[in-house]
C-alpha cells in the first residue's frame, strides 16, 4: 500500500515552475530520501504534502487523505519538520514537548514517558531544561524531530533534518528513524541535500534536478543505473608478483568489478597467480558520487557509450554473418578462384 502518493504534481510560483510532473508512490514503512541541490523541487513537494502550499496541477495524498481537503485529520497523523514548523525559543525543550503533546491531546503520563524516550534516544536529555534559543544548532535539529514524533505519528515529513549535524550526531537520528520504521511502522519522507546522511538513514531514494524526479530506487538500483562500479582494492608485498588486470594508484592496486560477491574469487585467483596480499577490500561508490552522476548527466554519457559499444558489436557480427553467407552461397566461385590462384 502506498502511504504517500503523488501524480503529475506541478507547482508554479510566479513565472517559474518549481515542481514539474512529479509522480511517486512511497510504500508503508519506507524511509524515503529525496535528494537534490537547492531549488530542485524537493521542499516544494514536502510543503504541498504538509498542507503548507497548494499545487498548481496534479494530485497527492497521505494515507488516502488529501492535504487540500483533509488537513485537520492529517495534522493528527503526521509529524512535520520544516523551517516554519519549529519549537518556541523562549520555552525549554521539555516545556515545548509537553505543550505539543497537550495540543495533540496526549495523556499527561503518556506524554512524560514519550518525551523521556525521545530525549534519551535522540541524545538531547541534557538540554531538557534549557531554553531552545540557548542550545546548540545540532541539538535544536534533534529537538525539532522530537516535537514531530511526540504524538506518535504514522507519517513523518522532514525537511533538512540533519543540517549542520556531524556523522556522530546523525547516528542518533539514524537509530531513531530505524526504530520508528521497524517498531512503530512509521513512513518517512526526508528531503535533504546531504547524500552522506541519506545513505545512513534511508531505505529508498529519489534524485531531483530542476523541479523533476530523474531517478529513484534503493542504493544498489541507483548505483547500477548510474554506471558506477565497485572496485576491488589490494595492497601487496614488495616481493609479490603483480596482479593481472589491476591498475596501480598511490600504492593501491585497483580493478572495477560487477558486484561485491566477486571479491573472494578475485582474491583466490590473485593468490593462485602468486600475489602476496596483505590487504584486500571492496570499495563501493558513495551515494554522493551516484547522485552527482545523475545530476551532472554523466550517467547518460555512460549509457550512450554502452549503447555505442553494443551497436558496434552488432554491426561487426552482422558484417561477419553477411560475408559468411556470401561464401556459403557461392561455393563454385570459391573453387574457381582457388583454381586460378594455383595456376598462377
């Protein structure tokens, strides 16, 4: 079942189209990351879903409800983090969360338990009695996520939730998002310009460019479509024979491979050849490299190159078949030619 759906969604602001023919379905329990540079259309889509903006064309829904017609119902079922959906600076973190729990008619005792759970697992317990305006930016971002989760929503809409977070801080968000997905069945849409964070947190991904969705799938599907390959990397001893098919870069021997599962056989073949290996590993392309391949258009160049090679092979095979066919249909001519040659 698709929890979040959009069909040919478009948004025009002034004379500029900021979202164009956007169609997507996000199944229940997915953490979907929408990647793209600034002004690529990802935030425009989230704001339409959250009922903060109206589409120009197309339709969208959350849990079968329209953000245009059923916004009151959706507010009770969704948690939202955007630039406008934030905490009150003059209140402490705990006061904010209690306020929003009460606003959503959460029982006081249940609210205490829920708030304690969120503060501990998002690693901001130490800021519970601190005014929001006084806590660090990365802690504030996690407090915004706590506010969005305080009423146990079924759907999360998060715009740049990990902005200005380091990897260690993002891990607490990753843990929380995984818990929400697996234990509470929450479906999430995360709009971000940070592919390194999306790679940690998201189960499915979409890539946007100039108001359009240009690619979607899980990491492996996007990697394959981008044309980027895994690499086998080896370090060998000074007295070792050189590995066949590898290229040497900065002390490391590298070779492109189709899949990670190829690595054990590659190592076995290298050892059988006489290589003395002291380190071997598979290097996979990062989501940042994959998204850049799509956004820059390099993946299209790779596809055109592959098609050119395929057509070249086809042409060669066709030419060979034609020449073979001609030889088969003119055996007498070949014999006569052979006779002429022998006379000469």
